[in-house]
C-alpha cells in the first residue's frame, strides 16, 4: 500500500501581508548590501545571484523547481561558512545541517513548516565516502523539484506501509572541492576563494548582526507575500543561450528579479549568463574534456590520426590531466574506454579503426568523421585554430 504525502507543502511565511507596501527593489538592495558587509564573492554577479536566492527561499512554494546554492572552494578559509551564516539570517526557517542524515532531513521537510536547509561541510558527505551517502544524494536530487518525494516504510513488522515524504525545499551548501554532477547541474555555483590583503570585510558578530539580518529577512518576507500570485504565474524570459537545466536553475531567480523591478531584471540576466558560463568552464567530465581537446588541440582539421600520435599530443598538454590520469599517463586502452561511451552519427560506438599512413603501414587510429557528432553535441563552441602543423588533412583509405 502506498500513501500520499501526509503533510501538504507548507511555507514558513505568513499567508498575507497587511502592512504598508514594500519596495521589492529596495529590499533586495538591502539584502545585497548586508552580504557585502561580511562576504567577498569572486564575481559581482555572485552578489546578485545570492541575493535573489535568499529572496526565492521566501517564495519557494510558488515554483516548480528550486535551485541549490553551492559555495565551493579548493581550500579552507575561503569564506564559505561565513557566506552560509549570512544566508541563515535572511531566509525563512533556516535549518543548519552538518552531517545530518537523510532520514532526519526528509522528516523535517515533511513537518508543519518547510525549512530552508543549510548544509555546511558538504564535502564530508560527498568526499571519499560518497558511496555511503547515496540516500542523501537522492534526497538532494529529489528535493529540487516540487513533485519530489522520498518513499519510506512506516510502521512495524507486517503492518508497514510505504509513505511518501515531500522532499521539496530550498537548500544551500558549502564545502571543499566539488559535488556530484547531479547536484552541480541543479545549483547556482559560487566559487569562493581566500580574501586578498586588500579585500576587507566587517567581522560578523552573531549576537549583534543576526538581529540586523533578521530585520531585513522580515521585510523580505513581507514583500514576498505581496508578489506571490505574480511570481507563481510568471514565465520569465531567459537570456539568449540559457536553456535546459540552466534555465530550470535560473527560472525562479529571474521571476523574483522581475517582481522586484528596478535594475534587478537586467542585473539578474547578466548574472545568469556570467555564472552559467563560469560553471561550464570550471568542470567538465573527462569524456567531454577529451572530446574538446581532441578537436581543439589534436585533430585541428585533420581527417584522421593514429592512436600513437593522439596520445603523444594529449600527454604533452601541460594544462590537461592526460599525463597523470589516476597516477599514470593516458594509454590506448584508456583512450578507447573513454571514447566508447560516445557514438558516431550512425549511432555506432566511437572505436579505433585501421588507418593507412603516408609511410605505408596500417595502424590503429581515429577518424574525425566518427567524432563530429559527439563534438557537436557535447563540446563548447570550437576555438579558431589553424590546421595541425604535423598532420595535414588526408583522404581516408
């Protein structure tokens, strides 16, 4: 037997606002200014994105999806936890979760008031022991969508029933390194870094500044109650080139910006483009990186190339991982393993084929024609580059 969720989706906000009209643009300005007092973000667009994310948390029940907010850095002491602390003062029903279990989280979200979950040290969850946290990863993925639920058996012995617990809620995380792709692609990513000597911020004193943040939060909540219907019915126009998953991530934030007015709609779209591009540049899978390097740095217009020549060029790239991939240089077996995950235009796996070289002997290698479909589907726009100096185009035999 499967039961529907025992609790409807509920908000931490009051159902209506009866006070004076609130200027949404001015409130967002104050949220941004509060972050600037205590946080140094790597890009100006990050202040815009984080401000809109704080605001969207007050309206999360109006959207079909909620983006995750991810403060990530390669090293400690980069301001990630501080950023999460400031967010905590500005969002509704904050729930600080450090090493929280998936069971605790989905039961909290299914309670009377949906929390805004703030997960610090997320790298301890998705680090070396990532295999032990599939349940939590599943909860984070499911909660991105309003329809997301987590199913659990409830009861004792033979009287157990399967019950669906709502998983939908706003989540911000902070941690070292990266996150699983399934979470990264659902996130607004802020790549934090240590402050430079000339970058000064005001020290955050919780017992003093929490009340200041909460006062702004209350005004943000009051404004949110006045624009619920507008935001719920909004279909914000996306910047050119923002489609698919990035559009899902930014839809709620752009709807908030449009409702606030002022210069926020324009700033939000500029921030969207910049941060989406930054996210694309930071991390690609080894497969996509390989395809891109083959196109831009190896083939460069050549019609075919022996495997030995491909490996020579890949392993000579100083800024690429191929010379030290899992402790050893990429070899023909590793190259074949990565490429066989992709297919040609005729839907056949990309594999090494016989190539007749100018010198006469037949060797194994790869044809650009086999790679073109994968290049067009997975790689960023190509670099402008001349033909490879060591390999002019040839006619396949």
